C-alpha cells in the first residue's frame, strides 16, 4: 500500500507541471483507466486552482522580478492571441494539456481577466476530456503486441 501511495503521489506531483505525465506514468505503473484519470485530473486541477487564485499576485510580482526588455509580442504570444480571438476560453482550455502546461494555460486565462469560476470549469472539462483520450489511447496502443513488448 505504501508503494502504491508513493507512486500515486509521484505521478500526481508531475501532473502539476506536465499533463501527459499522468497517462504515461499511470500506464507504466499498471493503473487502470479510472486511476489514470483521477491522478491526471487531480494533478492538473490542483495547479489550476493554485494559479487561478494566486494568478494576479503571481503576475504582478513575477513581472517585477524578471522585468527585462522583452518583446511585447513574440511568436508564441501572437499564436496565443490568435487562438484566443478565434476560440476564446475554450480554445485555451482545450490546448492547455496539449501545448501549454496547466500553469501556463491558467496564467494565460488569468491574464485575459476571465472569471475564476469559468477558468475552473473549462479547465476541468478539458482535463477530463484529455485524460480519457490519452488514457484510452495508451490502453489501446498497449494491446499491440510489438508495443506491449517494448513497454514491459
């Protein structure tokens, strides 16, 4: 039981920073789909909750600390603004597990001035969707004999 909890806590901790760690490491640990979804979503949502409520403080204090002459619009910020204009909050939330990190997506939404409740809801829906997609994909990929032999 201790080994299970330590493994779960390790995967959870990594999911705070990188979403894909949950499905990959959960499958490697032998977790079922439900366990993978729980650890992945709980890790991402912990990050989202922390940075949603600490986002304003983080944004003001962090920018003061690293206030170098940075380009106002880099290629990355332009792409984020394009996504924002085209798809809004759902576009950013949808891409957070794929491209952005849970922290990055939350900071972007906070900087656009989105209500905390909307941030939490859209990120939760996105986290569940992608956790199921990645969890099921990994399960199906591991049914292929060649990949299963590589994995184990």
